[in-house]
C-alpha cells in the first residue's frame, strides 16, 4: 500500500496524537482482541467484505500510526457468519468464550443481528453495528438499565421515511412494496408502511419473497395491475437485481427505489441495464469530497487493489465504527468492556470520520450515531452510484453533523 496515502489519512484522523509518520512499535505480550463478524461469502458478501476491509484499513492505521492502544496492538478476530442466524450464534459465542474479545464490530444482516445481540447483551460486551440498518437492533434494549448495542449505520426508521418522502416529492402516490422474508425485509417493510401511513398512504400491493428467488414476474405483474407508479425494494443486492430484471422483462416503465443494497456491486452488475436509474438512499457515495473521504477512498483502492468499493457505505461505516471504538479504548485507558461502553456513551472529543465528524455520537439513551440528515439520494447511472440531486453533490463537500 502507498505509504504516503496511509500517512495522509492517518494524520487527518489522528491529529491529537501529533502523528506525521509511523512510530516505533512497542513490544507487548498481549493484544486487544476485537471481534468482527459479517458474511464474507454468499449473496451478502459485498457488504460483509466491504465492512471488513474498512475495519482492517482503520486498524492497520491505528496499529502502525498510533501504536495501538497503550502499547498494545489491536488484533481482529474475523469470522464469516454466512448470513446465517443460527451459525452466527455459534460464531459469536466462540469469539466471546474462546477468543475473549473485549468488543465486537459486526452484523450486516438484520436477521443475524436479531439472533446475536442478546448474546452480547447478556455477556455485557459492547457490539458496534457498522452495517445493518434494521431498526429493532438498537431499540430492543433501549429501555434496559444497560444497553450494550451501538450502531454506525442509518437505521431503517430514518432510511424508510427518507425514501418515502423522496417518492412523494417526485409525485408518486401508488407504492408497490417488495420485501424479502428475512428479518431485514420484515423490519424494512414495517418502516416503509409506517412512513407511508404518516403521509396518509398505504401500499397498493405488498409482495414478499425468500432470499434466493430467481424470478418475480408474477409479483411484478400483480404490482402493475394494482396501478403502482413506483416500486420500493427492501432486500439485498442479488434479489433486488432479480426484481429490476423482472420489471424490465415486463417492459414496465416504473421507477425503482429502495434501501441501500441498491448501491452494491452485486445489484448493479447483476441488474445491468435494468438497474439504470434506480434511486437509493445512501450515507456515502464513492466520489470526490472532503479530504478525509478522498484519502479513505484512495487508501481503500490501493490496499485492496480495486477501483470500485463493492458496498461503499459498508466500507465507510466499518471504518468509522472501528475508529470510534479506538477512541473509546483510548479514553477508557482500559480494555475492560464496561469501561469501553462507558467511554462510547460519553466520548469527550470529536472524531473525524469518513461519514461525518462525530461529536457525542452516542449517549446513555441514544446508541445510533447516524441521523436522517446524513442521507442523500443516489442514482444508478452508467453502472455506478451518483448523486441524484445536484444540491447533494455540492453538499457532499460539507460535513453533515448528527441531528440533536
């Protein structure tokens, strides 16, 4: 990896440490173990690999530029959860019991999250979710005396209203809702229906389907017959591509909108021309922006030898989640889980990340770092995600702070 690039990003991120070049590694007999679990294989791999790579990039910078934490390097304990809730439970239990991780960065699929967050809650070990947007993940224990689940991704409770509001602004009123039968699809469907109800609307048709579906022709015919003027998708990339191609085969000129999987490469590549013009809610677009974003994009491209990040949001949020965890460890001056959690809930300094500059991203009662004002509407154009609105492209050079 280009050393000047990693130095540029690290000095932008770690100004308080006065780092302009790598410092000598300090010998340590032990490391601080941090768990990482997401799908690295299968249909959800784009987001899992992107998140893992963003986390790896941050930890490499932390270990080489900041020397780790208190002379101890951070060691990632990575596991492929295969997007399988039952398998993920075994993975998490092993990380906690065998590997003794003191915190974890994980959950790409909402169903996996719903199956595993109880384990962290009961073990009293902090989990930061860098990818999954399922609303229930940070709500389940929100009223508990202690909540050990944090998130650095836009939950569907803010993402769904954003999509619905944009659809209504464009004059659409008759929504056909397509959602898979996973926990993600279920939570997203509920949030879209709630957002529509708040606007005095309800879907003209709702269609559910399993992950792995190969054709949605009949469902698309039914949505068209119901008079839909817009299709909202809540599923992962490959299945969203099936939906787009099924619409194309019907020669139906209808607008496709959806949650962030429409920005994944396995949607864009699989859908091909059928995906052109799809509108997608995102927190990050892989385009030139302010210095930290530019440095991050270049560092990712060079380290992982790719011009295109498979799931840009996942990579950026994974990077920022790792960064926030590092600052919590530094502030706590400890690797004890309860002290890490306390530091996350009361970070005493601003953290310059890729999505935003974080000032008190979490509190005792609020464990979601991103808010709706950080979202922009993207559009699939010429096989890539661009800004749907010129104003958003210009706004991309201005850091959007968390709404209070």
